[in-house]
């Protein structure tokens, strides 16, 4: 890393300044190092990339809503042969969707499925999708 010789000025509130100083002291580094480290970890998006990510998120949400409707139908008609077939397709589709979201995901994303995980945790009151 090259020597830091250029100053950057920013206006912050007294509370923000005190917060930064406390965080830097807790980390045992000067405020300037704390800020450099924080900025180095920050991802920025170009406007087209942000728009594409928003659209991707919308599309995945729509797919998830459709999957939930299909899963609800299949669970209501669990005794029917068609329901078992639909559930099997839903399970396969869910796995493929998770793979697709991991491909576009980024490390450290709180919503990303960890590598090697087949499914996300089930929310309270929701049954996991399973073939019967």
C-alpha cells in the first residue's frame, strides 16, 4: 500500500464524529485508518448495475410468490398423484433457483444461501417443501 498523503474532507455531525472516534479507539487504529478500511469494503454500483439488481430481485420475488402458491396447492392436495409430481418439480426448481441466486450473489450478503446448503431456514409456521 502506498503512503497516504492526500487529505479528504467531509462534514459530519458531532455525534458521527464521536462515534467514529469511539470505533477507531476500540479497534486500536486512527480514525483515518478506520475510514480507509470501511471504504475498502464498500461496494459501489453504477446506476445500470443497481437497476439490473433491483429488477433481478423483483423477478426472483415474483418466482418465489408463484412457488408459494404452487406449494400451497400441492400441500392441500397431498393425496393426489399430481400433487406429488408437482412437489417433486417444485423441489427441483427450488434447488435450481438457489443455484442461480448464488451465481449472482456476493460474499458477505446476509441473504445469500451459504455454499453447500440445500435450503434456507424455514420460517415459523411454514413447512419446508418436500416430496411425499
